[in-house]
C-alpha cells in the first residue's frame, strides 16, 4: 500500500457543504483502503454560521482526529481563509473559493488553487455541488482519488436520493478539468 499521511481542513459557512466534503474525503480514503478520521465542527448556527471539518487519511493508524497543521485546506469563504491559511503546512495545498473570498492568499510556500467554486457550481445548475468540484480538484492535485472512486462515493452517499447523482458526477468531472487545465 502507498504511504500517505494527509490532514485536511474543509471550512466555510454552514450550508456550503464543508461537513459533507469532509465525509467525501473520508469515504474516498476508506474506499482506497486507508485509515481515516472525520471530525466536524459547527459554529453557533449551522446554516449561515461558520463550520469546518477535519479529515485525516493515512496508511498508518491515526491516534487523534484533530488537525493542527493541515497538508491541505479547502476554504469556501473569507473568514475561513483568515482562520486557517497560516495553519497549512509548508508545501501544502490551499483550494480557495474565489466566488466568496475577495482577497488573495498571502502564502508563497504553499500551492494555491484559486477557483470560483460557487460560480462553477451555479453553471452546472446546482450551487450545492461546489464542494464536489473542490473534492475532485484535491483528488487530482494530490494524486489520491480518481474519477472512479469519486463516482463510487457519490453513489454510496446519495442513498435513495438518486436524482442528485448526475449533477455531482458533472461537478467531479468539472473539478478534474480545472485541476488538469
């Protein structure tokens, strides 16, 4: 098995899918045979308040679900960039939703992928798939998950809500295009 030790922060306002995004990363890691933890954190309000989830994906057993120095962060809004940018490990990855974040990242020692995730999701017909675009960008940039794993995660997490599968698959495809292009 490939050696891996990823720590991911997914952060934004409640309702932007950051808790679900953490579950997606954890589920994808499990499907790849890795050890995973997922730890959600909600602000005082859920929808509209701040929220983040912490995910660890490792080839070794994981002692704690707490992420102190993430190797990657998906940041969906300005307050989350302010809170988590400086915590990203040197050489880490920051996926930044420029639809909702007005400033540039200030770090030059990390890989920053600036994408208007919300706008891209709206173009696909559902603002709620911005998180899936980000998930596939992460998968490509880290070389961790491909389209097949992401499609499996979408189908398993959708359960009986089969109507959401096609737009989520389109979001994964769009994220992969963005990451490769």
